[in-house]
C-alpha cells in the first residue's frame, strides 16, 4: 500500500507541471496578476464573401438610384480575410495545426506607433476611399461626369460652420474640383493660415465661403497628407441624378474596390457582365481604374472556392502568390485595370477566352 502511495505521489508531482502548462496555454493572463500570456502574433484566415450584385441585411450591397438599372443574374463576390488577435499560445498552435490560417507578427496588424482604434479608423477611411474610387472609376469607364460631395465635416476643423455635409465642392481658389483627389491636391499646395475661397453648391444654389486653413492632425502629418488642413471628408459621386451607395458594414480596407466598381458598371449597362457565372475577386482600385495588389490572396481564393466561385479575379501583382494555392478551385483570372476586368468578363461570358495567372 505504501508503495502505491509513493507511486501515486510521484505521478501526481510529475503531472503537476504538465497540468499547469496546459492550463497556462489556454489563459490570456495569469489570474491575479498583470502578466500577459497572449502571443505577439495574429491569425489570418478565410473571411466571409459578399455578392456585390445581391443583398445583405435587406439592402442592396451596391445600390444605384437615379438611372435605369439592370438586374444581373450572376455573382460578383468580394472576398475578405478574417483576423484573430489576442491569442493564447494554445489557440495560436491550434489554428496553425488544424486550419489554413497563417500566423503573422501582431505588428503587421497593429503597428507599434498606432492604437487599435487608430488602425480601425485607418481601415474605415481606406474602405471609404475604396468606395469613392470605385464610383469614380466606374463613372469614368461609362463616360459619365463626376462631382465631389462632402459626407463629413470634422468638429473644430477649419471648414466647420462654413462647409456643410451634402455640399458639392465646385471650386477651390478658382480651380475646378471634380474628385476628392483634386480637392486634396489643391488644399495640400497651401500652408496653414492661408485663406482660400471655396465655391460650393448647397441645395441647388452656389455659394462662396472663405476658409482659413489649419495645421493637419498629427496622424495626417505622419502619413504625409499635405501641409494644410481643411477638415472635410468627401467622396466622388456622379453629377446629376445618379447616386451610388455601398451598404456593407463592419468591413475595412481598400481591397473591395474592383468588385464594387464592376457591380456599378454591371448595374448601369444592359449587358449582364458575368453571363450568369459565379465570379469572385479582390483588388484595390484607384480613380483612374488601375487595380492594385492586396494582402491575404490565398485565404480569399479558398473562401471563394468554399462559396462556389467558378472564376476568381486576381490583381496582376498577386498572381505569383495566387498560384501557390493547391487545387484552387476557381479559375484564376489576371486583371490590372477595370477595363481589363470587363474584357475578361466578356471573354468568360462569350467563351472567347481571358487572361489567366500562369
């Protein structure tokens, strides 16, 4: 009996460190202390996909009003990457061993000089810019005129009390403004303290207001976004009756731009761009319609495959990485501009061929 007691004590004492280690693997911190047990890594994996030609939450993802629109039959799915942070060592190991997630240094998600709130604001701003560029690129492709509308005026900004939400900015300092990029460029050519005349259209009437420009906030100074500050957020919108609204919440970053722009073009042209095919994709887009590379392409391809996509639009700069996905599922279509993407969709629709990642 004593022998078994000694053995049991030996087993118990030997197992105790293992039990403690296993317990700590699953805890974010040591109870009763400020010791953080999470790892300095984030897990990136497949995120949800959204059909930009369809609805989410009872609203059209891309809503176009003020013009006759078509009802495309196919899919133009934008894709996303899911990000998991504040992982314990056990959680990180589990995701690495049992999923296709990749572990990346947390600094890639939250740079050391930015708070999570600043990163979230930056992602939301990038998403808003993506929407604006998508509209601009689509209108340029369709040869429709543009104008710049104010969607927000920051509190205590130089423009506060002078420029209002829904104002259309026609001129700054006598120079015509049609896009937010032009507005930023003209304002950025001035110095804090300069006075500028801003011609706005407000409720159908034109009015000139004089604004004394200020110092840009520190986070804009770090980003090098000009030497003077007006304090408005603006977007491109079609001149006239056409309005484009993007009704997708809780998604950040610029990578939806291409798919948003294609959805606008599809809805404003009688021809169904996809011919009823299930097309997914990704890619940032600038006002000129050029498509840029993005992050997380392998996860997005896998998410599209799970959703049933037949084709995946890949920014040309991502083709090499996209080809590393084994048994990708959808055909990988290489695109470098909105015009190029429309031509590829025509090839898919007609069976005439399209550019591929190869």
